[in-house]
């Protein structure tokens, strides 16, 4: 990149928003994706805009000079989406952190996209409102990145995924044009194309999201959280299906395999010096919650408990165990799970294949997961089945393993594992990714899932980004998977 580009950025943004020193550039050299410890990639220049117009100015400079641009938010992405590409301008989007409008009457918030999920909720709380998108990374991850990665969250089974909240977005395209996509504050529309939904999961390859209008909710008055163990994963899935069929409005539901269940029982033993009363035969644990008016949640708890018992499941008696699951989801405090990440990540990283598997094939996918991890010499961390469509069993599954990123061969084996798991998901009529995205891991390899539609995606990319300067390579070419 020529120094004239940096000078031009300084001229348009002002000196205080453009950075070229190594110390600043280095802090953007990785995200949370597994990669060898000494492998990093630096941007040429970092900019920190605070408005849509400033983002547009940056992209115009990039367009005029054919320089790549990478949007960066909290850096917690697990697919390498925010990792700088060679010679790029990196846009740190976190300066776009203002809430622009809280419309209580229409239950809608208009916000700049660089605000973190937690900060947005702090602002909404002042109005008695809540955005229920709830990833564990919420203190660091932003609204724009949640849209860009199509993330999942704890309350997906009640409120859905990003597309369910998103009414419109303002984006800066690859030509530096500013466009609003979507349908203002109406909650549904059948006019035009739903271009705002194209931004969901686009990982910054079609546009930089600078503003989002989201549906928000009142916080529930009361909540109950429960857990039950089952003899098989499929019985846990089937009880959840029965709860929904019965008319219960489940607020969150996570099914963990035996391996993950052992985290909880082991931690409990460590902490309290005795084992919790979990039967030997337990192969799966279902954590679930109901939120709403007190009487309704109490009724729901009792009804759900009766369904659990009818199905041969056993409710977990130890409240500490149940509540610490909730804590681990919501406060990023892992007590009493000291062996769970992030502590364990001081030794080894958490790496996942994030697959969508049809509901009848979860047992089969689980067996294959154990085989594929073993074949690649990786230690299994465990499987968690999240649900991400409102009011239905809708598995988004994290098949996690430990990855020692101090060991380049283990990182290589991890991506072999990801490719084999992803292929397995497609062969089971599922999908390769449900919350991480393609990033720089699945790009190109994802043709296995999309077939000829992959070329249509390239065409769409050309419409929004004719010079291929927006996060180039991401989604379309893999750095790690070559077959
Ligand atoms: C401890 C931990 C817990 C996690 N928990 C969850 C979870 O519960 N659910 C879940 O789904 N994920 C989870 N993740 C993964 C990660 O947090 C999400 O993918 C999140 O969206 C990344 O947000 P970020 O702000 O860190 O984005 P980054 O990693 O900085 O960027 C992610 C992608 O978004 C693009 N991007 C960022 N901002 C914009 C923008 N304004 N416009 C266009 N593109 C943009 C980037 O280019 C990149 O491709 C977790 C990760 C960690 C480390």
C-alpha cells in the first residue's frame, strides 16, 4: 500500500483515527480461531471510524486504490473472518457504538453496529427492554459481528436467530456507497428482495454494517431453570419436542453429551467434596428454562417435569449444578467449572465444528464425531446441542475438541477434523456451519454443500463488491482446508 493511501485516510478521517505503528497493528493480528501460536497476519493500517460516513470514506479510498478492507469487531470470531488479509486497511468498527433510537412504542432499537451486545442491553435496560440475542461472548462481540456471523445464542429456541430480529441495516458497499436495506420498522414485508438478510452471515464480504434496526422485547418477570438427565441423546431431543408440542414456550434448551455432563459432575465433586446424584446410565443432560409471568413459568416447570419423568428422565436435584450452568452461560464466570474454558485454554484452545444436523440424526452424528476426533488424534471436549429457531427443536451443534495451538501439527489435524465433520454434516443432509461462519476455514470447501449455488454467491458478491476489496478470500477460499 502506498503512503499516499495512508495520507488520504488521514486527510479524510483526521490523524487521531488512523494508525500505522506496529504495536497497534499487532493487536489485530488474530481472532479466536485456532492457528499456530506464531502465525499472525498484520494489517497495513488500522482505522477507527465513529460514523457511517467515515466508514464510507475509508471504503471509497480503498475502492479508488484497489486496497482490501477487513472489518474487525471484538476479535472473538472462531473462523478467522476478522483476521487481516495482506496489505489491508483494517476497520475497527467498535467506535460506532452509539444507540441512535429506542422506540418503546414499536419495540424497536436503532443502533450503530459496533456496540457490544452487552452494552446495547445495558442501554435497553434503562427502558425496561431487552435484546434477547445472547451469545456467551456478549461482553466483547458486537451487533455488527453478530449479524455478519449469523450467531446463535442461549434464547434461540424462543426468539430465534439474527434474521428474526433484523428489520433493516445500513451498509457501506464495496464501492463506498451507503445503502439502507430492509423494511424500516414493520415486522414483516413481501416487497422487494430481503437484501438485509443477505448481510446475515456475510462476514463483511458484501458490505460493512454500520447501523441495525432490531426488534426488542420486555424482560420476563420471572424465570425458572432446570436440568434433567436421560439415557440417550435422542430421548432428550424427544422430550424437548414433546414440551413444544404440548404448547410450552421453552426459553432456552441445551442438550449436552455425557462428556460435557462430566464437566459438571466433576466440578461439583471438586467443589462440594461429594458426587451429585446423577445416575450412572446418564448419557445426556438437558438444561432448559422458562421465562415470563411467575404463574406461567411455574406451571411450565411442573408440566415439563412431568414430561421428563414420563420419558424416563431424572431431574437434577443439585440446584448448584443447575444454576452454575446458567452462570457459565451468562456471566462468563466459570465457577465452579474451573476446568472449563477459558482456564483450560491456558493449556489448550477450544475448537469446534459447528454443524446443523437434522433432528433424527443426532445420535449418528455424535458417534461419527467421536470417531473423527479419535482418528485425528484430538481430545474430545464434548457436544452441545443448541436450538435456534423459535418454538422448534432446531439443532445448532457445537462438536468441540481441544486444540494445542503451540503444536502446528495439532492445528493441521484440527482443520482436517473440521473438514471431515463438515462433510459428514452435509452427507447427513445438514449444514457445515451454524454460528461460526465460513471465515477462512470453510471457503471453497463449502462448495461441497452449495454446489452450483456457490457460483451464484460469487455473482452476488460482485454486485456489492465489484473490485473484491471487502474481506477478500473469506467465505470463498480456505487457508486451512485444501481438499
Ligand atoms: C468465549 C467465546 C464464546 C463465544 N460464544 C458464542 C456464542 O454463544 N454464540 C455464537 O454464535 N458465537 C460465539 N462465539 C463466537 C464469536 O463470539 C462470534 O462469532 C461473534 O460474532 C464474534 O464477534 P466479534 O465482535 O468478536 O467479531 P470479530 O471476530 O471481530 O468479527 C467476526 C466477523 O464479522 C465481521 N464483522 C465484524 N463487524 C462487522 C460489521 N460491522 N460489518 C460487517 N462485518 C463485520 C468480521 O470481518 C468477521 O468476519 C464465542 C467466542 C468466544 C471466544
